C-alpha cells in the first residue's frame, strides 16, 4: 500500500458522488430541523450553553485528562509531501495528538499499527518513548482508525469484538490514551457503539475522539451522529471535517458554502442543538491550503467561528440563538501540514483556543 496516498484529507477533491449524496442528506437534515427543531438527547444535555434550557452535568469521563478547551492535531505516520515529523516534533499547542492511522488486518474489524520507516524512528521503543514524553507534558495521544482510504469495517458482533480487542491491545502495547474514529467509508452505529463500549470497559479513562465528514453529522439520524450520542457518557470530542464537502445546510435550514465562518458556525450548531454537549464539539479544518481539496479557511476565520459560538461575537450572517462557552475547540489536519505552513494554525488557533474563557 502506498502510504503517501493515505491522507484523510489528501490533495484533491472528493468524488462528485459524495457531494451529491451530501446534498440529499442536507435536504433531509433541513426537513428534520424544520419539523420542530432538534431535541437534546443523552445524559449530558446541553451543558455549557446559555439560555433557559441550559443544564450543567458532570464532564464526560473520557475528557478527564483533556483541557476544557483543546486543540487536536493529526500526526501523519507517512510522508505525502508535508513536513515529516517524529511525534516529539509536534507543536506543544496540540493537546490531543491523533496518530494516523491504524490499519485493517485480515481479521474482520481488527486493526494493527506499524511505524512507517520514512519517519526515521530507529525502533518502536523510540516511538513509545515519544508518546510518554508527550503525555508527561500533559498531552493525550490517541490512535486514529480509518482515513480517506481506510477499509476497517465493524458490522457484526464478531468484528466489534475484534475491533475492541485490537484497540485495547494497541493501547496497552504503545501506551495510547485512546482511539479516534475516522471511518470515511461507512459506519454501523450499533456495532461501533458496542465496540467502543468494550474499549471503555477495559480502559475507563479512555479518550475517544471522532472525525466524521460534514455529511455524517447533518442529522441525529445519521450513523456517525447516532454513535456519538450512544457513547455520550464517555465521548471526548467530535471534530467534524468542515472541508472537502461542498455546500451544506446549516441548523437554520439555509445553505452555506464551505470555507466561511458561517459554514463552521451553522454546521456546528446542528451538533450543538442535536444532543452533543458543547465540550464534545470541535471545528475540524485543514491546517494549510495544500492539506485539503477545498474548504481551507485562514486561522482568523477559525478564531472568528470560535468567538461566534462561545460568545456571540465576530459572527458572519449566521448567528446562533444562544452561545456555547463550553465548546471544546478546534482540530487541524494535520500537524505535518501545519509545520509545512510555518506553524500558523498551532500558533494562532491554538493560542486562541487556550484563551477561551
């Protein structure tokens, strides 16, 4: 397998069929929203939001070691033209580092992880030492499963068990804090929920992050959204990929074009009003224009979206009906593309995330 082509965003646009499907689901999401609004679900309710219906439960278990406002970055275990990094080279601004990617094995649902020789590690022990050093600095290191070309499938009891067993084994072997779900070619909420609950049972302090495509979070009826709600009691954050998606419907039913503050805020609003706790919502964006086929925004636009959602300031034409001061933060694909771009995302967005109240 040519790992240089394994990037979850990659350079180039997604297939037209995905965008067409996105428009169809966007229309469905509009109908759901128009039929009476999204109703918060799950034990966490809408903690961190302001307004008469706001509730403030205890934080999710998986968020215990993660800062209230956190920056997530994907670290590439391959060379695709971005800056090649060892884990120790990742900018200190990143609070959650998602190691990309675990790969499928011949056993249904099971995954494995192998270091790419292109990174220059002398041994797996050196990599494990870098994980420990990041953790000693207060960072969480999770293993990301999937990516744009990933082929992991969890669709029955056996594959769910294999997935959980392999993730638990890799966490124990490498010292990962948890797992990131970045399955871009389909997800079964019933069995992925089963698998993740089994991981949580073995590692109660597990950090669980998700990186669905925009299309996957347009409605609480979508499989990714259903999975997030089903593990809400220990889910850390959903960093939706707000790029490579074309135009989509926001929570007000209006269509917004990617690459704008309105796209970020109006699409995040759907998740915030659809049942996720604000602490479980992050804004996923490319770290540089070369990191994705479309949807790049400058750090200043990301910061404006964060301000709009948390404080109601610096909004575009869309302004949410309430604010969400507990919003988790933002995510970059990737730390490598950020480094190739001079570290602008870590410096500007990371600095802003960490200054949120």
